[in-house]
């Protein structure tokens, strides 16, 4: 599984350089940057210090949605607790989740937000799961370069060991599952239940391949039953 590091609108070239250096040190190479050209500035290369090839191969996108268009599984980092969003994985827990996902998904994105404001709610909604670094101190966030290093260090083992192949999964299996669930909620006239919808969105991101396939089967049976049910 290819893991792409995605930085959304970074403001400081030095932070991008620090992120590139952290990536190179831990075996990561794919850096995507959204709506920012600071990686082209000299300070980024100074701080990168030996990781210039990571900066040379940066792919720029205008929006986060474009950066995730070819990604099978998206993890968004956030330092803020929100009414609709909650942490589901620490960096340590995320390693286990991706260890399972790497057996049947080709591309994963790890998304980091703006230095001052993080990711918007709309951007967080593009993720399959959320992750955050538990903090002991009152100060609530890490520097961007530090945050990238924490995750690259924790996930570095995934870059060093060849994945054990499993039978090919249905293409876009997780995306298709989300669409089927959304359609079912609509059919059941509960699509406006925001709490239920958000909970389902987050929990589906944690499903293993076998669980995803079984849920597809269950939804298929429910859809058939709904079609046969007499209309009032």
C-alpha cells in the first residue's frame, strides 16, 4: 500500500521542509500539497536537508478532494474535539488499522491541516477515519513538522515489510459501501439523523475487508426485502 502524506494549505516553507525531512528519514516519499506553493521556496529546501527529492516530486492540487481522487482510504489528523467528530485512532491504533488495510487497499492518504486552524469540517468529512495525538500538556497542538514525524515514525514499519497479498477486493469496495448505506438511510427515511449518519461514516472506516464484504451482503439482502415489501 502506498501511503501519501497530504499537507493542506501549509503557510510556512520551513514546515514543509521539516515534513519532507521527517518523511525521508522514515521511508516515505509521496508528498501531496493542497493550495500552497511554499514548497518551492528556498527555506523549504534548507530545512529539508537531504530530502530534496521529496520536494522535487511534490504533486500540487487546488483542493483536497482532487488530492484524494485516486485514494482508497483517507485518514485525517485533527487536534480539536468537535460535536460531530471524535478521535477514533491514536497513532498506535492507526498502525494496526493500516496493517489490515494494506492487504487489500492500494493507496492511503494521511492528511494534515493548516498550521493555525487545521482542517475544516467539510475537509474532515472526506476522511474515512480521524486520528489525533493524545496531549498531556494544555497546549493543544504539535508543529506541522513534528506531527508528520510522529505519524511517519509510528507507521514506518508498514513501509519496510512487504504486504501479504489477499484475494483482490472489489474495486472501490469501501466507497461503494458508503453509497449503499446512504441510499438505505434515505429509503428508511432516516437520512436526516445526523448522529446516526456520522457514527456510521466513522465506524465503516474501521471495518476489515471481510467485514466490509459481509456488510455488502447484508445490505443486498435488506435492499431486496425492501423492494418486496408492500407499499402503504
